[in-house]
C-alpha cells in the first residue's frame, strides 16, 4: 500500500481513529462503532503503519494519544465533519439523527441550570441525537473549539479567536447560597457576609471576583475551601456557616433541589455575558445547527 496515495487507503480508518481518540480504548470504540474489538485493534495496527507512529499507548485507564495523535485529531475530525456536512446538504430536512452526537462545552454551572432543558429541546428538534456535555470555561474554550473537542460551547465570553462565531444569550449575575441552620435566611448584611467562611468555586482556586470587589472596599473575606465544581457545593455548605457566591442561574438550581437557602448578594458585583460559540462553518451540519437553535431557544 502506498500510504501517500489516498486512493489506496480505507477512509473508514479515520472514523476508527476518531473513536479511539474520543473513547480512550479499543473496546469502547468497538461498541461505539458497532464493530468487534479485534477489528478495531486490526484497524489501529493499520493506522500505526499509515502514520508511522504508535498513536495510542496503553495506560492503566485505557489508551492515551501520543503527541502525533493529538496533532492529527483536529485535521481528521475536520475531514469527517466536512463529510457529515456534505451528507447534511443532501438531506437538509432530516428528521432522525440516530448514531449522531453533538458535543457541547460548558462549565457545570450551566450544565446544572440548563442541561435538562437542552436535552428536552434537542429531543424534540432532533430525535435520536446524543448530546455530550464537556467541561470548559472562558479561558480555554476557544482552543477547545479550535481543536474540535466540542461542536458548540456556552461560556462567559472567550470566543474572540479567529474562525469562531458567537451569540450573546444573556447577562449573568450572582447570588449567595447558605445552609440556614445557623441563621441568615432573612438576608445577609455586608458585615455578616464578610464574617462568614466562604466556599470559592474557581478554576484557579485562589482569588475570585468577590475578592476584587471586597478589596475595592478595603475588605477581605476568609476562603475556607476552593473547588472547581459547582456540584460539590451542597456537600461543602450543609451544616456549616459558610457562604458561596456563585452565578445566579446555578444558585437558583442548586437551592431548588438541595434545600439550601438562596440569598441576594450584599456586595455589588458586575454582570457578565453568557455566550454561545461555534466554529464558523459548523452550522452547515444539520445536527449541529439544530442543537445551536435549541440552545438559543432554551436561553430565550
């Protein structure tokens, strides 16, 4: 086989590469592609010969991509996306999407607040389509979209990179969560707010927007713990005097399902944009376009 002549190459190998990369193992890739594991393993051997690289190395948790595989992933996914888009052109009014998936990047505050609505809306607009939620945030979202780790993303900005499009879905604000077992359910004064221990949700884990606003007033708070996950808050706040100041959409959702008390923040904090971002040409794919429209409808 002349590996530099595309006419001699089985292009199904590209689908198998993508599945191996995204699933992290031959057995999971085989299930996804409805193939036998031995067939996937044989395809991986051919891929290694084709690209003169190991591509994936075995670890305790499956297969990890090599640097060459990471370099190839966006190129191969782009080629496959173009093929999918060509089929969408031939069938622009598709009514079922079994076997298709669309990946949405978002932080878990948006997943908590809007995830179920997005699932329901997509279920009506694109029956059979699988939604994949992938964690991201504004500082890394543009790179993640460029690498094609996701098809669409919801974040507080971060879509200024070349080749990306975005739409403002709304403006976010902040609210507080406490367990009122220690009082405070009628609201917190600024002094009471500062006197409590604080739970910080942050990707960096050191300083947040609250610290900046307090510093402008000559005040400081005591952050007793930092976490990267909003979903951890009920377990960190229950039975304590601590307070968490988080986006209102997440605070409202968490309060509704956990019994924590939702309070207005006694500190004036700036709003922030909630935006939907995507690669410029990805809406040519009917499946991505339907999810895009479903997200806009959910936030409207």
